[in-house]
């Protein structure tokens, strides 16, 4: 999967929290530019790891009810340390509050027992049919594809989330 | 007209909520580092917001006097000397140093400043006319 | 994915403000999986676009003599999604600078619509990392030329500004020695 900033889900407690892992490889193309003399994971990609872990937690917790899960707000997001090739970023996200359309999460990424990134995210969810009625079919397509992506990220999961539901 | 202490506390509270997004509610006795989770980079943010809100000029030494805390005359074997404590009191008359004086270990200084101290800093700076010393 | 998240500078007033543009396109490989069937431009890459715009504003202000790193996203709010075909205009304005770093206030616009507001704190590389270099000077200059930075860079008084002397010297040496990184671009006329 292109632009998947997590490699594997390690734990997931629906409605509560998720732990996932991203290992940085020397072969990731953007490292050539960031930076040529000191390759390290860009801060915003660490944030993307936090967001993607959060998004999978939200999707699985509601059984993929909404096709679109998007980042609405970032608060107090600090990049405190570097992640260099060969290192793994262990990402955790915890739901602080949730309503029908939004979820607030506290998230952090740890490298070798050091907190490399931490902050709060506000994530919004909706179906395309709500905003673009002509794209209602895309909602179903997207849900099927997302369930398959989830199965790749957590192949040991054998519950109904890995199969498309009507 | 100078803002009242209630107005100062309210504004300082809002600034800390915005810059630190603390897990627990801000209280006057909350320490910036220990209770509210402030880190070095947050002080740049906090300082800027205070300057904008109160039309002040601040610098890093108002929060952490590097020059005193790295001076061999004032810090020996990881502890701040009596002369060092006196220098800190003169530099930071707004900070409550009473508990620090009982155990002036350098490592205790980082988590000294409370929300109340920050409010007193604003009062002190406004009385000086807003300029950094 | 190359790590270029702005396409061109359209305005650059030293020490004050920089404006760049970024066009979102289906030719970006990653967008096809994000998300399948309804591609959107990742919001974190909009943060990166403002970080590159603002980071270069801060770096230029100190003559590129210190390494600038993104230390904190104070607050970022995304009012609208960005999708293929959108042209985003990023505006970075310097709010404050200190010996430790700088604060940038940033906005992203889709035409006249405010698409995002992103406030960033940059730090100068910490002392424990002094001596760490991010770029070869000649390569970094080539990248800034690609962004068209020196086409629009000016002083607050409106006078054009050149790249720093040490970068021009490094570029000249690289060209004369025949050792060219794949990034080195010829100096503009």
C-alpha cells in the first residue's frame, strides 16, 4: 500500500486504543531528500503514523460504517526526537472523546523507549453520500478496499471486519 | 489601565490551555513542567503568546536563567549555592523559591515555575513598563 | 515519493513572509491508495508544504547558517479537503524569532477559500547535534533554485536578494570540479 505509514497493527481495543508499528527503511525514497546527509523520518510522517493508527481504531470500532475518516485538527504536536533507518516507531492512540461525527485522540510514537512524537488529533468521519450524493457508490467500494487494507495490517484478525458486509 | 489579577490569571490560563493542551485542568499551583507537561519548545510558544497578549518583551532567562544556573560561582556539585539562590531571587522576584531553598538541587529547578509564578511574572513585567530586563 | 511539497515560490520577503503554490495531481503515486476510489491530498503533506515554505523563510532569515527543524505544530485546522486538480497557495508569516527558534503563522488557500490554518514552531538544531549537516550547500542551493526562490526573494525594502556567498562558492566549486550531484542546477543569468 502506498503511503501506509503503519506496517502492522499490534493491539486494538475497540472504542478505546490501538498500538501499531512503523519501521523506517533505508529504501524509502523521500529519505534521499530528507535529508541527504542525515536521513530521518520527516516529522509530518510521524504525525501521519499517529493519524493512520487513529483512523484504523475508529474504522474498526464502528465496523467501517463511514467510508471517509479524515484529519480535522492537530493540537500541541511535538516532534521531540528523530527516527532513523532501521528504527521502529511504536504508535499508540487513545480515544479521549467521541460523538456522531468526531473523535478526539491522544497519540504518541515511541522509539527505543523515547517519545519521538506526541499530540492530540481531532478526526472527522462521514460518508461521501452525505456530501456528494452522486458518489454514494464510492462509499461501498471504499469500505471493501479499506477492509482489505485492514486485513493486510492485521492478518491475524479473523473477525467479521475482514469480510465485506452488506 | 493595567489588567486585574483575575484578568491576568484568565489570560494566562487560556494561553496554557492553547499551547500545552494539558490533560488536567490548570490550577494556580500547577507546575508548568511536571503538571502541565511543558517542554523546552513550548516556552517559545508560551513566551510569544504572553508577549502578544500583554504587550511585553520577554526572553528565555525570565523562565530559566541559564547564566546563573551554569555559573560555577552559583552552582557547585549539582547544587545551587546561597549566592546562587540570592541571584535567582533577584532575577525572578515573581517566583516562589521557598521550597527550592529547602533543597536547592539543580535538577529541582526545572519544575519550579507554577501558573501563579507566571501570573506574577506578568504583573512584575507590566510594572517595569513591559521591557525585558 | 520525492520530498518536495511545494512547487514554486510566488513571493518571498526576507524576514517577513513567503508565499508558495502546490498543485495536487493524480500523478502523485501515493494518492491512489489514499483513499481508494476517492483520492485526497493528505493533510499532513499540507503541513509539510507550510513547513517547507516557513522553514525556508526562517532559514533564509539567518543566512542558512543554522539548521532549522520543525519542532511543534501548535495548532492545525483543516477546513476543507484538498483533492486532485486543486492549486493550494501557502502563506507563511514570521510571528517571532529568538535565539532558540521561530514561530510561523501559516494558511493554505484553495483559490479564495481558506483551506487550512497551520501554526508552526521551528527550532534551531539543538546543541547536542551541532555539526550535523542536513544538505550539501550546493545541493541545497539547487533545490531552492528549483523552487524559483531567487526569482522572487527580496529585502523588506523591495531590493532583490542573492543566495548566501558560501552557497554560491560551493556551487561554483562543484561545477568547476566536475563533481556534480544530481541536484546541481546551473546558476540563473
